[in-house]
C-alpha cells in the first residue's frame, strides 16, 4: 500500500503559507486569491478603459509586463505565469492586435522574441490603475 503524500500547492514565494499552516487554511488562501483575481477581471470588464475585452490570462500578461522588469520572453512569461507557451502566444496575439504589446527580435538569440508594452499599453495600464483606485461614485 502506497503512503499518501500531502497536498502540494505551488504558491509564488511571496504568498507561500507558513509550513505549519493547516491544509484547509492553505486552501482558503487559494480560494481567496482566485476570488480576488475574478473580482479584478470583472471590474476590468465592467468599466474598462482598455481597448479590448480581456480574459484573466490576457490581463495577467499585460499586468506582468507592466510591473516586472524585462526583458520578457514567451518562455519567461510562461514560467512566471505558470501557463503554456502556446497560451502565452495566443494572449500576446490578442494584445498585439490591440496595439498593447509588441514583439521585438531578441538580438542575443535569433530564435526568440522579446515582448514589451507599447506606449498605448502603458497608457491603458495607467488608466486602469487610476480607475481601480478611484472610488466609484454612484
């Protein structure tokens, strides 16, 4: 008979719970983070200054590019966001078509491309941050 291993949940280091935290508390943290992600995605969709209706994946990619120092490759983004490379490419296709993200050749590795926000993308992220930080006047 095989011994059962503890439930393994991969958290980013900043969000990792203390090793002595009970499993149900870890699951509650995971649920809270998922709920927060859905809430932000809904807020973005409801009154978004962004020029495209975004999925959570596309929003995560856009915000990662805006907040994390580059250069950014498809592989690096896939690792950072824990997504497949094809999923990153599909998200970049949509964001590129909306002129929010651009692909640039990687001069050090001709097989690779670097991804960056365009000036339109930076402006959209700033507008989104402003909108989310401004109280809703009903």
